[in-house]
């Protein structure tokens, strides 16, 4: 069984993604499900305060998006 996943409504879709693990936040620019732009960018930030803030933001979105 795979991990559960959800998508934002189409009108909020963008070519960006965020991954949060430990005290790290990785922002990807130039990615969509099944698609990678020719020159994607990644920004890696290490900050417990930032990661905790993103985790709360993610939890809010998770709680308010429909399961697919």
C-alpha cells in the first residue's frame, strides 16, 4: 500500500513543490507531477523554526484538501 496523497484544487496548482524533513525545507521550482522543466531549481534551507512553520502550514492544507 502506498502513502496517502492529496492535491490542491487545480486553480492553486503551480510548478513548485516543497519537501520538509527534520530541520530542512527544500523548495523545488520547475516541477509538476510527471513533469520536470529543463532547468529546475532547488533551494535548501536549514532552520528548525522555518521547518516547524512549514509543517503547520502543510498540516492545515492536508486537513482541508479532499483525498484523491
